[in-house]
C-alpha cells in the first residue's frame, strides 16, 4: 500500500454565516437579498458547491368559531386533524433566483424556478439520497398511486385535484384500484415527521421567561407548539445546498475574493383561508367540508398542505373528537393558514432559532505549495452550466384537442425541453366544475411538485427550426418514459444497471409525475451549429380527461471564464 501523504491540499475548512440584508423585513413577494462582498477580503478559497442556504419559516394555523369564539378539541398529532399542516416539497418555496458575479448576471431571473429545481432532484438523485439526504431538506416524493380529480371525503364539496390524505387505511383488493391505501400520501407523512415534533411537557420548547428559547429552539430542531386551542405553530428551518438551487453553484471552481450577490423570490409570505361548514347530521355523523377557500400568494404557488377534515364525528361528540372538529363547534368555522419568513405572517410570533435567512459559505485554506501550483495550473477556469427560460404557457388545451405551438423563437445551445402539465383553473369534467382553486395555490394537492394527475398525451413531437426531433410522433407513454425520462440526468443515459439515478418510476410517470421531457443536446454535430439560434415548436394531443395548461421550460448552456485568484469574470 502507498503510505498516506503527510500534507493535504486543504489545511482548514470553515463555514461563514452571512445573513441577508433584509434585516428581518420581507415583502409580500418574499424577496431575500444576500450581498456576499465580505468574502472578497477573507483571503480564503470559497467553495460554493459545499455552501448552503437556511430559511427560518413559521407555519401557523388558526381556527375560529362563529363570532370569534374558541374552538375546542384541536390536537395536531391526529392524522386527519384540520391543524395537520405540512410543507410541500422544498422546491415549492422558490419562485425565482438571480445570481451576479462581479456585477455580471450569471443566472437570469426566470420565474417558477421551483419547477426546474424539483425536476433536477427527482431525475438526478439516487435511492440512497432519497432515504438519507433529501428528507433532511424536506424533500420526499409524494405518493401518486391514487392521485386523481376527486371529491375526497373531508376536502371539499366538489371534485378537486387532491392527494393530501395521510391517515392509515387497510388495503382491500375487492375495492379495486385507486382505493384504500392508494389514497395515502406517504411522502407527505414523511415530511411531517421532520416538522411536526410535538414534545411532551418535560421537553418543553417554549421560550424561557427571559425570552431565551430552550431545547429544540436552541439546537434548531423543527417542531410545533400549541399555545391555545385555536392556534398551532410549526417552526421550520429549511436548509438547502446552493448546488441544488442552480447548477451554476455546483460548477464554480474554488476561488479567492469573489464578489457575489444572490437575489431570491420565495413563495412564502402567503395565506390560505377557508370557511369550514358543518352539514346536517347523517345518522350519527356530522359531515364537515371546506367551502369558500381562497389563497393569497404573490408568486402563484402555495408551498404547504392541509389535511382533510374527518367526516366521522359522532353526533354525541363521544368519539373521534381528537380529529379536529366536534359537533359542539359552531356551524361555520374559519380556518386561516399562513407561512411567514422568520416570524408568523402577522408578526406576532418569531422563530425561536433565527429571524433572518442566512447562507453558510464554505471557505478553505490551501497549503502554500498546493495553492501556488493551483494558480499556476488553473489561473482561469471556463465554467459551463445550464440556465433556463421562464415557462412559455400553452393554455387551456381541452381533452382530445391537438395543438401546434411555437414556444421559443430563437435560442442557442439548446439542451433540454421539459413540459409541466397543470390542470386548467376553472375547467370542468363530466359537467362538474373542478380546479375552482388554482391547483398550484391549493393546499389539498402536492402540485406544482407533481403534475396534473394522469396527464396523458400522444401524437407528440418537437420541431427545432423546422426539423422534427422524432422521426415519427410519440404515441405511447412507456416509450417516452424509457427513451427520455429515465435516461435524463443519468450517467451513460442509464444503460448501466449498476449506475442508475432518478426517483421517478414508470408508474409515477403515468399517474402524477408526468413531466414531458425532450433531449435537445444531440441535435447538432458541431460547436458552430450549436451556437446558432434556433426556434422550438411543440406538437401534441391531450388524451387525458381534463383541460390542461402546458408550462414549457427550455434549458440552455451558458459559459463564463473566471479568475481563480481574484474571483472575477474575465470578459
């Protein structure tokens, strides 16, 4: 064996915490700004690929009876309790991202960045990361086996896209496909395990008399507290590596003295309200439903979910009262659920660990010989990375309808097209209205982390400057999954069984992860041809049962040359 070298390239590694410059004040659009100018004077190498972002969130639910009265019997640990709030997958927090290096915009401010972040994590992660790393950052794939347009008991009185049920049910084969355990969103339950820790009294997490948080608040553990019978607060620290937000951070080399500004727009500072209505007793059961629901979001995405209401409350109030609402409650009850940054949306309750967003920047020290050799060998580095466009929306394609639509009139270095099917707001099926509440702003569904349920298409093709990507249009779901979806972001296109990545199975793709993916990188043979601006047109037929909006996002390659010694872009 070769003896280990006595000297290592890096002799020290530390993480510097830098808070945002918002000062704890966040607008309705959730704008968060970081100025990392202090890094330029540290004299250390900066490693953005090993750095991460932390966002303190306060998720609050408030339930008030008629006339503002108290509502008894609210316990957060009951599976179907109306207070059982949870976050959607972590990418739903992010609306857009802009990154400047040396006053040069390297990452453009494209809307709905959450679509791309979510897609990349789903297609590039492996099963080991799914069980270890991803749950720690509130990313667990939602269950979509029974995902459909339905009137799920305890959600709403009309059909709606929903997969928010988490209570245990026994699978009964005689019930048929899509029933029983098919209705359970186990991914949502796993995320709740990371946010809904409700400690017993002897492990209190309340603030001490002097305002100092104890136990979970001191160590930054996610937990929930119940100060009274009308409110519950979930204190969440969302921690995300920068390289998961955008490939630019992953591809940057270690370098000295970079001047970086990061501008985020988050889908926080938002609110959902609903009037819960008690219907007339049916035998010994009082059915409750959500009614008159509305979301207030600045960027069009609600990043949290709410449980269905139990519909099995006994008329005498002796059983199942822990499920949230009792027959003794007023006939109408108002639910308000909000998500704030650093504190509750109304400003009344602060996060016990942090009240500002912050980044932890990894900084390294090289031994002198290695540093000298590094600068001699790599005085500059060419950084290649993918950026994306804001979505082009093909709206309101009815069931059975065909469309041919230009989605971009000119872009060079095309790499990928991903189409995200979304249920059209206000559409109907079988004469019944669905999606009265925009599905991306609905707490009853995992959208936009999932697509519309069963978003099947055929007669699909993409035309790039007059040239068809497929010689013959694609008609079958399984061929598109094997030829495009499964190969995307896989080493050697996933041909080696021992080197597989991606969390989307063919069943997932069919039921609720129906991302329509097209590889555009292989269409040219020379770099000169790749640098030519080309148009992109989409052709498809909607074979699902619903009216669908198609959000088309194009990834394209960019490049910058950076100095490793001074951290600036060389023009």
